[in-house]
DNA sequence: GATCTGCCTTGATGCAGATCAAAAAGGGAA
DNA sequence: TTCCCTTTTTGATCTGCATCAAGGCAGATC
C-alpha cells in the first residue's frame, strides 16, 4: 500500500509517462542513464500483430505504454489458453531469461517501451529500487494469476463472463473517473469473442451464448457487438460468484 | 540460469539450510543479523493443521523448511481451488501486505522458518540481494501459475492427473537422484484424492476414476492408495498433453 | 477380533458446455 | 448500393465430467 502511494506520487513527475504506468518509476529513475546509453527504445505494433513467439530469442524486456497485448500458451494440438492480459504499465519479459515463454500478441495497436536485456539487468543490479518495484509488480501479477486459477478451475461459464466484464469495467471506470463509483459504466470490449474464450477456458460459442443470456437478463446492455453498458455494477458482481465485500487485496 | 548456479554455490555454505532451500541465500546473508535481532523464528505444524486463514492478520513472512503446505481459495458456497503447493524452500507471504490472501494448510507435518514482517521489509530495503532473490522466486511461481492456468483451462481430466503425477515424480526424482534420469520412479503421493481434485479443478470421484484408468492402462502402478510407481516416464509424459521436448523453461 | 472412521472406489444418471452446422450481422472496399 | 469477408449468433446434438449413492478397505480404538 505504502509502496503504491509512493509510486503514484512519483508519477506526477514523469514527463512522458502515461497514466497508470507503474513501471514508470523504474524508468524515471533510470531514464537519463538509459537514454544516454541507448538501452531504451520504443516499438509499435498493429492490432493483431504478433510481438514475439514462445521460444523465440528475446533480448529485451519491455513495458506497455499504450494499447493491449495478450500472453498465450498453445498446446501441440492447437488448444490455446491466454495466461495474461497486458495493459498500459504492465511489464513483459524476464530478467535472466533469454527466450520468450509465451506468445505475445497485440490485440489493439500497441506501443511498447523496450530495454535491451543485458544493460537492463546491469541497471537492476546497480539500482536496488528497480528490483523492488519489479517484485511488487510481479507479486501483483501472481495474485491476479491465482485469482484466475480459481476462475478457470471452479467458476461456471456465466460466472466467468461476468468476472471478465467486471474486471474490464472496473479498470475502465478507474481510468475515466478515478475515485468515483459511477452507477452506469459503458466501455468497448478490447477482446473478440474468441479472445475472451481463450482467456476464460471456454469455446467462443459458449461465450456468445452467455453474453446473450446476460443481455436477456438485463445484467448488461449491448450496443453492437463490442460496446457494453453495465446498468448496475452490483447486479454484475452478483453474477461473478466472488465475495460480495469485493474488497480486492493489497 | 546464472543466478540459479550462484544460488547452488552459496548453498554449500549454508549450515542449517535444507537442500533445495532457495530462500536460503537471503537467509544466509541476513542470518546473523536476523538471529541477533530476533526477527527470525521457527514454527511447526501437524499434518492437516491450518497455518493461516485467508483474511487473517499475517505479521510474518516465511519459507518452508520441511513438509508440504497448500494455498487454497474458497468461494462463498464452498467451491475450493488450490492455487499453490508449497515445497521446502518455497516462500509464503508478501512484503507490504499485512493480511493473508489465501488459506495456508499443512498437508504433511510442516516446519516453517518465519521472519517478522516489518523487520524483514527493512532488511529487504537495506539488502538489495534479498529483493532480487525474491523476484527470481516470484517469477518462477508466476510461470508455474501460468502453466497451471493452461492445465485448468484446457486439459482433460486424464491429462490433468498425468500432469500432476509428472510434476510430483520429477520433483521427487530430482531430490533422490539429482542429474540422473531414473527409468522407474516410485514415490508416495503427498496429497489425498480430495486435495488432488482441489488442485486440478475436478471432483474427487473423477480423480479416483482417472487414477484407476491410468493404472488399468499400465501408465502407473499403484501399491495401496498412496504409493505410485511410474514404469515409463515417457509414457506418462505422453498423457500430459505437454510438448514432447519437455524442456521446462528457465 | 469387532467396530468405527476416514479415505477411496465404483456405479448410475444428469447436465453444462463442447462440437458440428448454418444463418445473421456488420463493416470495408469498389 | 452491393459484394465479400470476418465475426457473431443461434440451433441441434453429443459427451466428459459432476452429482448422487453405495460399498470397500485399511488403520485406529476398544
């Protein structure tokens, strides 16, 4: 908690850093150095483009500046499971590992801030704060992954969909209107039905059916295929199967 | 990889540290200090005992010395999902968080090495290596969690069982006979059928049925309910659905 | 040895979600 | 506008695992 507050404070000072860019603090501290040594550069990807394939050589680490990317694992026979959703500020890659462990794909147009791996590792060794920030972020990701394990292992299709919508809605609401709890939230789904199914461990047909069911039951309102309105966040939360207190950790 | 080698080297010097105790290195560096300041202490639990309940105040972090513990999440209606298996050397708790996020239960008799949280955090701030080691370990856990997401979301019951057996067998084999690939592996299951089902997102009946099926098909040999022999590791791996090259990351 | 108790196995049946198939709805491009 | 192509929806059917329900077995207690 205290660390998060510290990060928010520092973010005020970050010139080119996007809102919610948690990795920012490491960047800011190291920015001047990094630019000088040319270890930092930006890369853009178009929606749908693959950033890197699992197993490929990966000589950089990066953080998402704008856009959304996904991490997916694929089995030999083609079964796919998304294991991570990368939002602005999220970190990709792993110090100490030279090849990618997952497929990384841009689902929207994407800009990433990359650091050459070796110099980044050196920087980490000499700047203790960076490892500590990365640890914080990684622990957050681990918690998210474990929450997702509960979803994948034990929730029904309807609960899975509701949970995903709740996560996206909450993130979106906090972006647009931090601190306020809007009674009515509208947003564009950043994922196709197929991507949703890969994330939730379902088929795309089941995703579609459950979206229709939630619409029929008035839990959500669909305008076109992508735009979603949540009339009552409470009603949506009732469908997720999560504890009603909703207080998310940290 | 290089970091792992470094850790192994340092382990030689660790007096009371159990084999494979990765957290050891942080401990060793800080051990003298810790003992002096009395921030470190050991606790024992009996098999079946709950170490801590989700939501409870947790003013320590710890690492497992001997025995096995589990992390589980429970939904309001009682559905349970195990989200982590803690083996000797694994770390529990989170710097910066004062309450437990999961139920922690001892499945065997368990000894944990605990550090009072606040002093541990201070130690982390003043000893950069500790954060770096914790980061390594947390990234490993994140990879394991993501592998588990693929299992929970996309694997069949038979593949899930085979995967779990493969993980336990591999760990066991590396403990007993590091570096050698034994053609025939025998071990005791550290989990009940119900715990296996909680881990795999199945019911205990399905676990039992699939164990019987693997036995019938000669993939495993059961002696009693707990002792398992794997006649051919290759045959077992064929049932997991995993890539045949089997090369696990890192 | 008899009974109890906590796992574990096995059988019968049901259902949520997968699979197979086709139609509908957008959304660009010409 | 029309056509084409991708995405989404909807329908019909199938199936893997859950659920419900008995037993079985082995170690503990008396």
